[in-house]
């Protein structure tokens, strides 16, 4: 993946530095005003800093990953993002730590409350044209092409029941060790079926801040042990809101002519996540909260962050489509031949 184009003074300074060997970056420019989740410069800068821990960028020295000046700059960006999340996401009241069924119930209540927002899945199922579906897949490619990786950071930070539950979920995400069943590979097949570029990060320059914020929250929670409770809650919310939307995505893609190979990614999630949501809410989050009662509130906060960011993403996409515009950056330019 190539370094994307800068979106403001922060990414201009950061990308200029990353283009050369590791050296002192210097202080970052002052952040722009407005909501952190919608700040294009902030979200792209954070994405780039986090990406150094995943696949990295072509031509960027691997030593930047742990460069002290880059980590210091990332910390400044993270503080603003965490502040923005705290403003956008009310912290739920802590759930009673035991038994695990109480945590599962508290998570379910959050999911039910979030269900009152706009339904992007219903739109894609019944109304979206092929170009809009391609746009949706281009947005989602930022996460799905590294699906499961951010949540895997939690495995060495857990013990006991919660760890066993997370490993069970992640093993399925990685296809049980079979390349052709890895969810990221299934998503590549969906992209190819839609005539999209399935290479890693191909649409990074096209997706807006709200799309990047979805992935950045996972990386933020995953890379900091202090956020391990929030990371588990985030994954649980993902799993608990997956089966029904993916059934709708699959129906929508078939309505638009998608074949079995292109639809398999969504079909797989209908089946797998119906099981995963029980494991995630009861065994993983419930087990973690029982072992760490003081962090039960963090689990619910992470779930609330996932649900809020997904709602903001859906609102933005649907708003653009209702106005007859593209949901991607550079309005008017097509994706995948639309």
C-alpha cells in the first residue's frame, strides 16, 4: 500500500517524515476544530500511525513503527480522538459483574437501543443500485481486508474463560487455518465479483474520516492494554449486530446479480456470527467482567463506541446517497466502473 495523499497540515508533516528514514518528527500542527470523528486530517494521520503495526506502507522504513517521536505524535492524536469519542459516546452505567448473563443482558440492551438508527443494511437489501453497493464494499474494505487483526491484540492480555472464548471466535475469523476460508479472503472474492480492486488499502484515498474512525477505534483499543475491556465490548457489539445485516447484504447483492462466490462472505457471517454473538457476550465479556469487575464499565463503553461509530458511518453514507451524491471522497468520481 502506498502512502495516501495528505488531507491537512498534520498528515502533510507526518507523511513527509515517513517518506525518509526515522528521525525527529517535531511537534504536530494544531488540530482543526470540529468533531474528532469527522476530522479528515486527524483520522488519516491516526490510520497511518496504526498501519505501521499491521502491513505498513511501501517505501516506509519499518523502524518507524517504534520510533519514539512518532509514538509521541500518535499519543497527541489519540488524546484528541479519545476526547472526541468521550463526547460522542455517553458512557453506559457499569453492569453488575456477575453472573455473565447480566453482562450479556446489558450488551443486548445497548444493541436494541442502537437499532433505532438508520438502516443501511435495509437500504442495501432493497434499494441500492450496483454503484452504491460497490461504494459500500469500498468503505468496508478498509477493515475487512484485515478482518480480526485488531481484536487479536487482546489475546495475550487475557486469561481463562475470556481468552478461550476470544480464541474460538478469532479461529473462525481466520478460517480455522485454511486460507480460502479466512474472512479477509472471502471479502476479496466479494470485491473481485463486483469488479473492485481487492488489493490491501486500494480505496484508502477515497474513504472519509467516519470510515477511518471505525477502524481507528479498534486499533486504539487493541494497541493499549488499558483498553482491553473496551476492545472486548467492541468485538461483542460487532458480533451481536452482524447476522441480520449480513443476511440483508447478501440478499441485496444477489438482487444486483452477485453470484454465490461474491455473496459467500455475507452468507458466512450469517451463520458464524449467530454463534459468535453468544460466545462473545456471555463467555468472553461475561467471563472478563466476572474476573475484572472494575472493568465491566469499559466493556459496555467499547460496545457503545462500536455502535455509535457504525451509526455515524451509516448516517453519512445514506445522507450522501439520498442527495444523489457519492459517499466516497472526490464527489462525482466512480468506483469500480460505476
